[in-house]
C-alpha cells in the first residue's frame, strides 16, 4: 500500500495516501482500523471475473 498518513483537521481525522485525501472519519482509532483493513484486502488475491466463474451460465445466442 502507498504511504499513508492520518491527519487531524478540526474535529475529524483524514486518511491521506500521499497528498490525496481518501477518507474522513471521527476518530483516529477508526481511521487506523480502516487503513489496516484496506491493506489486508489489497493483499488478497482478486476474486474471479464473471467470465471465469463456472457457476454462472451464459445464455446461448439465438439462432436466426
């Protein structure tokens, strides 16, 4: 994950990736938890696409 920071702006905490503000929350603890959760999700393998999922059937094209 990119470098991130949690900065306090007024009464809120803003999660930033680089110089981009990503998320605004009310507590630093909540911000830290969300960043940790996001990092874990990014490390997981991607879900298969619908084209690759054998449980999804495609409709056969209609014959003219």
